């Protein structure tokens, strides 16, 4: 609850425990076992910042943050809590200015990013590429940039990969080695992305992060609830999306140093997914962004089950801690508990580790940064209830709120302007035509050669036949000649025979 210029989070022995807005950019951690009250704590914090005029972003994993659009219900339980925390004089049930967003455009205004904005490093992460393949993807982006080809959606990236794959030898001298195997692996990664429904996420109009940093007409900060129920099912996509958002925010905001009131506060649920990174480079980038974004007036709050989910380098930067109950059944649990307890400045009134294990639902062990920027002594306190509805919103009301969203007018309809895909499609069809023409010319030349061969064979055949004919003619002539000579000599013989006969007959006579 925002009260007296402070974020009033809970009560320890009847004393208010507050987070100072000027220290909100020292980031924070809300941790605790499942069902111990992390989401409600996040809600109370988000409401308070909104009342202080600070825009808020929250990732909603279970759809249980939608209740912010309705005032809380005046139940007996709530009345008891109001009584317990002595809130009666200042309490009001109220709804909050809330904008819903959804990567898939189902439970909120669509959130999109272009492939260029996402960049090769984050894309490699979602596609699970090796360092070599990532290197090739960087080359693909460089070539696209150098040629002025826009990479907006996945179609653009697919076409660009084809272009680079087809002309790998030509690009090699300028950009380095591009193996067919790497291009193939990236293409398969793209297929996987498409299967996950990421096609809807990549494209235009892409999110202008300044649309999140707005106030309602009555000066309260907008609470941007990003529905991640579906996105969360693909942890890689979820983590990458959140990383992209942080880096967008970082690029967008100017350096401001420490402010009396933060410019924006971001809450990341299931934050362990963000740190479960295979790529060391990327992890270093997350740490860097978290460190540097503080001077841009942004507070980042991670929500996770155990502080051990967060790398030490990041953990060391989280000044505001709300630790709900932790269980300590296994040695690993106990180690986590000890680490969690050790991260607090001790309070002589109680044992921190013991307090963490014995907290009830809606209770926590808390330490915020004091005005000097030092962590306050740990307090065990009850967390105030939210002023808006504790559970999820009525579905009809929610659907109506989403449908009436002002932002919907800007983002609901996707735009597909001329980019790498369209421009390369022309090049590909020209190349295709040239290839077809070359193939046709080759076929024509082959046919011509065949015909020439046939003609030569026919000539050879005709010549052979002629020779045969001539040979036959010659033979015939020779036969005739010899026949003639035979006939002559036969004639002679016949004459002789006649003579002889004559003679003979003469003789006979
Ligand atoms: N500060 C509180 N005041 C009153 N009731 C609370 C408070 N915190 C938690 N509760 C009750 O406990 C329930 C569970 O809390 P919550 O959903 O915040 O747990 P969680 O730690 O986020 O769980 P999970 O890890 O499953 O997401 C709430 O629905 C609510 O009824
Ligand atoms: Mg929760």
C-alpha cells in the first residue's frame, strides 16, 4: 500500500515495514516455497508503485494477476487482516489501471519484436545454436545490414539464410566461412521456432517500450500485465523474451542516476529460467544489464523459489529482499536456507534461518535498503493484503478490458512491409529464371549436337551404302565381263566343238 510517500509492505510487531521509493532501483528478490505468498507480495508492491505514479511491468505465469482490474472483495478474512494490520483508517478496495499483453495475442494486446531487434545473440539462444552456428548467424545479420535488407519476421530470416547459403563461396572472402552444415542447423532451429508459434511474435508493429511507461489519467502508473501462461511452456522463449525486453528498456532509457521515485519497476516471475543460461556471454549480458539499468531509474525484482536460483553476481545486486517460507527437508534445501539466512543483516531478536522456516502464508522475512543505501536489519513481518481482487478477474470483464484496450488499436493488426523476404523473392525468381534459361540453352545445345551426330551418322551410312553399291556394281561388271569372256570363249569352244562336231560328223560321215 502506498502511504506517506513510502511503499508500505508489511507490519512487524505493529510497526510498518516500508520500501523507500528512492531505493526501489536497488532491485530486489521475492523468494519462497510454492504457495507461501510470493505472487500476493508482488501484487501489493505493484499496486503501491502504481499509486505512487510509477509504471509497472509484471510477467503473469498463472493468470492470477488479472484481479488488478477489480476492487478487492470485502470478505470476513479481509476484514480480519485489515484489523490485524490496523489499516481501517487508510484502507480502500480499488481497481488499478491495467494493460494486458500477450506474445500470442490471445489474452492481451500482441507484443512483437522484429528479428533485427531481437538480434543474433538472443536468437541463437532460443534456437539452441552452437558458438560456430551463432557465428554464422552473426554473419547473416551483417550481410543483411550491409545490403540494406530488413530482417523483420521469420520469413525474412529464412530468405536471408537461403541467400547466404546459395552464395556462401562469394561471401566467404569478405565475411568468413559459411558452412552448409551451419546454415542447415540454423534453418532447423527456425523450424523449431515456428513450431513453437514464435512466428506471431516476430514482426511489426513491434513493441515501443515507451507504451509501457505511461500513467493513467488520474496519475497512477500503468500496470502492464504480460500474460505468459502459454509462453512459459517454452522456457527458452520466455527467458529470451524477458531478456530482450530488459535490453530494449536499457537502450531506450536515458541515464538519470538515483531518483526520488523510480521511472519504472519490473517484476519477473519464475526468474530461475532467466539464469538457467548455457551461454556464458549471455549470462554476462544479463548481469551487466541488471547492474547498469539501476542508473536509468529502473527497479528490477526477481521472483523465484530459492535465492540459490539466482547467480551470486546478480544476487549481490538485489538490495531489497522479501523471503517467504523455505522448506528445509533435504541437505540441498538446508544449504539454500543457510545461504538465504546469511544474506540478511541479523536481528538479535530472532534467528533468521529459524524464522524463514517457520513463516506462515503471507508472512516473510524482510530487509530493504535504508536511506543511506545500506540493508536494514532483517524483520519478520506479515505482508499486507492487496487492495485489488486477490484472485483472478472475472473472465467476461477481463475479455472486455482486453478488447477495449487503447493499445489494441496500435498493435492488434500485423503489418507486413517490404523487407528481406520480398526483396530476395525477386532476386530468387530472377536467379531461378536465369537458371531455367541456362538449362534450356544447355538442352538446346545438347539436342543440336545429337542431331549433328545423327546427320553425320546418316552421311556415313549413305556413303557406306554408296560404296557398297559401287562395290556391288563393280562386282557385277566384273562378273559380266568374265561372263562375257566366258561366253566368248564358250562361243569359241562351241564353234570349235561345232567344227569339231562338224568335223566329227564330217569325220563320222
Ligand atoms: N499477504 C497475504 N495476505 C493474505 N493472504 C495471502 C497473502 N499472501 C498469500 N496469501 C494467500 O496465500 C495464497 C497463495 O499465495 P500466492 O499465490 O501469492 O503464493 P505463491 O508463493 O505465489 O505460490 P506459487 O509458487 O504457487 O506461485 C493466496 O491465494 C492467498 O490466499
Ligand atoms: Mg505465484
